[in-house]
C-alpha cells in the first residue's frame, strides 16, 4: 500500500447469493444504509465483492446502489469462496463481513459482525455440522485478530464469555427498524390467510428450540375462548437449524411471507407474541413496534435491552406468565395505546443509518 493512500473498503457480498433470513436481512439493510451514507460523503470508497452467479440460475433482481460498486470474483461458492478466494481479492484493503462468517486468511484487516453466541449457548437449535463449523471458524477469526462487532450488549457479553475476547474489543451496533416502513402493506394479506383485523395474534419465528414456540400452547386455549387465533409466519433453513419434533399444532401457519405481507400483519394484528428465549437482537419486535403493533415478549436475551419500555414482558419460567401478560394487555384499558406510543418512540431511534455510522467508526480505525 502506498503511503498516504486510504485503502479501499470491501464488503463481503456473499449474502447477495443467499436466501433472505434474519442475518441476510441485517446484511442487506445495513449495506443499503452504507450506500446512502456513501452518497452523502459519510462512508469511504467501497466495493461489494460477490461470488459469480452460477450458470443456469435465474438472474437476481439488480441491487440499486448509488455509490457502492459490485464486483464478482472467483469461481467457487459458499464457504469455499469466502475462505479461499475472497481474501485474495481484498489485498491492501479492509474487509467487512456482516453475517457471522469471514475468511480467516484476511487476518487483522477485517471487521466481522457476529450476531450472537447461539452456536455455543443453544446448541440444540443447530445441526451438528453447522454449529461445529461456526464454532471452529469464529475461534479462528479471533485467533487471526479480526475486529468483532455485534448487535447488542447481551451478544457482546455472550461472545466475550465464549470466544475469550476483552469486552472493549467488541463494538456494538444496534439494528434498525425503519426498513419495514419503506414497504407499502399488502391489503390482500388477511383475505388470503382468512384472518380478520384485531382477531389474530401474530407470531414471527421458526420452530427451532430457542424460539420456544411450544410456549404458545399455554396461550392458545385462552385466546381461542376470546375468539382469537394465532397466526405463525416464518420458515427455518433446514441446513442450519434443527426442527423441534412434533411441530406447533396451535394456530395457523402462514409460511414465509413478503415484507409487504408482514407489514400488513403487523398493522392489523391484536399484538405480536414473541416467546423466544434467546435472541442476539430480536428484529420482529422492533419491526412491530415501528408499525404500531403491541409487543409481548419473553424476558431474556437481548429483547428487553433493545425494546426497553416499548414492549410488555413475561417470564417463560415464572411470573408474570404468558397468559397473565396477554390478559393484562387485552383487559387493562389504555395499556395497548400507551405501550404503542412508547414503542414508536423507541423504534424511531433504531435506524439503519445509525447502525452503518457505528460500523463506519470501526472500519476507519483499520484504515
């Protein structure tokens, strides 16, 4: 690198070749925010590196970046591309990887966002192959000197405990909530799923162990007696997560829904029920808060830290129980409105531009 020349920033664009899940959502939204900041001169020159589009695959929709440049590199795909080919394409620059994985060979001149320590803390949720690879890789990245960032104080503490880093070595950048407001709601959603406004409770999540959807059984009978149904949106990646045998037999499964459908569901549900016992951030609650949907969430993980007083909380193993909290929301006059008012204020402070600025501070320290 020539003296006085600021190195280029490279974004690991592997997420652009993956299906949309929570981590890919984070990657896509913060990359869009980086592009927005770059257009205003608030982010350094950046190239997004991606694997080549496989022959025969249908072309993906073009990503409308204003300032970020897309560049296909290498011949491989997946982890092989990331570990073997990506490091050679970023020589002399700073690499930013947004989705838990990064090339060990990129060494110290990289930032990797590790969203949580779930592969260590909730192994029952993940396939053996997946959790073994992630544990090995993340220990390798720490040993190589990669700068780690994460999405909550809770995740920072768990990563410190599992990967042996000093707390001061891990940057925290909260995720945003504003993306859900950029998509118009799909008014046909309720008819398609035979739902009525205010007469269903929305659950967003997949049936894996830490999402704790078994807790819904406790609430289902009481809701049914009040003429309400549980609507479950979401699907899991079978290559990553271990499904819980038996499945949830309460409510109505909607499967994977679009952003437009999800916004309509948030805006017409009686409330969002989020029983997860382990979250590194918890995106559905903040999306719901931004849309004016009351949130009832389990204590534990990062959700209380992130949502603060914009949600009501129950304890999966104590009081108040899930049923008691639901009854309080439905029966206490004015509580839903008061909770939503606090929720909108909290959600307004959670923006992708703020997350991108926090990430930019980390990147500049490596330039």
